[in-house]
C-alpha cells in the first residue's frame, strides 16, 4: 500500500509539465512575432519619409489670353507646273535630263526622230522655190502681154487693127495677169507649207518652257511618242502655294489678300509669311470644305507635295500655357511634375496643344492654380518632396 501511494505523486508531475510546455511556446512565439512586427513597422516608417530635392524651379499655372486660330492643312504645290507632251508621233532618240535636274527656259530636254519632218521640210522648200520661179515666169509673160496690149490699143484707136485682133491681145493680157496672181497665191501657199514644215521639225525638240526643276520623267529612249503623251513634268522653283482646305464654317475668317502664317513641318517650325491669292468658290461636296491657295516666299528647301499648315485668326481665347521645358517625354506621351499640398511631385500625363514661342498650350490634364516644376531636366522627381528656389 505504501508503494502504491508513493508512485502516484511521481507520475502526476510530468503531466503538469507537458500541459505547460505548449502555453510557454505559444507565448514566446507571440512575443517574437510582436517584436518582428515592431521592427518592420519601424523600417516602414523610416522608408516612408520622402526624399527632398532642393533648388527646383516651380510655377503656379494661371490662365492667359492667347490667339484663337483656325488651322487649315494642305499640300504645297508649285505655282506654275507644266507637263511637257509630244506634239507628233515619233520615237525618242535622246533624253538629256532626268528627275531632279534644274533646267533653263528653252533648254532641249529630249530629241525625237526627225526623219519624217525633215523630209517634209525638204519638200516644202522645193515647193517654195518652184513657186518663186513660177512667179518670175508669170511676171515675164505678163510684162510681154501688157506691152503688146498697149501697142494694140494705140493701133486700135487709130483704126489700124480690127476689133477682133484687139480683143485677142486683150484676152492674152488678162490671162497673163491671172496667171501672175495664181503664181503669187501659190507662192503664199508654199511659204505657209514651208513654215508648217519648220514648225513640225521644231516638234522634234522638247524644250523647257521656263526656268525650273524636272520632277518627273515618264518616257525613255526608244519609246514611241504620240501627240498629247506626257514626257516630263517641270515645276517653277520661284513661287510655291499651299493648297489648304478650310471648313465651310470657318471660311468667313479667310479673305483675299489676307496675310496668313504658314508652317511647313519638313522645313522646320519657322513661320513663313503667306498671302491668300485664291479662294475656290465651289465647296467640295464630300468634305464640305473650300480650297484656299496661299502663296509663300521662295525657299530652297521647299518642294512640291510637302505637308503644310496655314493659320487664320478668329480672335482670342483663355488658355493654360506652360514652358516647354516643363514637359517630360515618356515615349509617345508627354507629362509634367505637379506638386500636391505637401509639395510632393507626381508625374501627370497631359494633352498638349499648339506651341507658342517658348510655351505650349495644355488642353487637358491640368487645372488653373496648380503648381508644377518648370524645368525638371533629366531628374526623376516623382514621389520626392520639392523645395523651390
């Protein structure tokens, strides 16, 4: 009995230790987790403090009055363009110019086969010579007939010849006079044929009608040219016109002789001083727009076919303008750094409008009174606190 009573207490103590072990383990785990959480919170609090960037130029955007412009887009054309075509049927035997060559008025651009017109000229020359000889013979016959008629007339007045003889002499004189007139008419016809032959021979030379630039060559040596078939296109380099389309609702802002700035993107952002020289009175039925031709000064960089924009004033409007230096390029997008109430910069993408000198218009993405960084340069300011100059 004593042995049994002594054994029971010894088995009860290990059971209590086993029950306390999980409790202690859980407490230690909770303490460790709370300690780690505290450390992580401390680190997050430390990293949440934004970086400060000093000496940054900022500005508050305010609305401003800017010109309200109508922009008409179009294509640049030479004021004088000529398509040189053949005027006779013949083969091309020589091409003397190519695309891009500058030519002068009267310069030979191509030569056609002249065998047929040369033969026609020879025939016309021979006919003209024959007509001259015919006139010489007719004049000689007329002179003889005239002198004979004068003698017979004197004799007839003296009753020395019969009326029959006098009438025969008079008829011969009138016939000689008619032959002389026919010879002169033949000579006139021969000279006209000779002139025509000379003109036809001239058709074998394709000449430049004015000083300009060859922009197109449509035939080569050996090609058979027919009347009206284009061979070259030559453009005048001294005068160009922008042929722009203007919407029917904006046509009232366009007037003949009006000065209009023109921008040719391929040349640069420089505005060219244009002048409205023609307004086509009929509207295009499909687009409901009018064609306006604007003459611009000559420039060596101008070429026919370039894209251009003309501007016409409608008055003024209120707009937001920011410096071009404030715009940040991100691929095809444009953005600006805008400051919040805590002066922390954030990148905001915006929609830009037309440039105006060193400034550019903002169409969307910015409100009046907001503050932005005017010249961020290449610095990355997103999420950073900004201290202005």
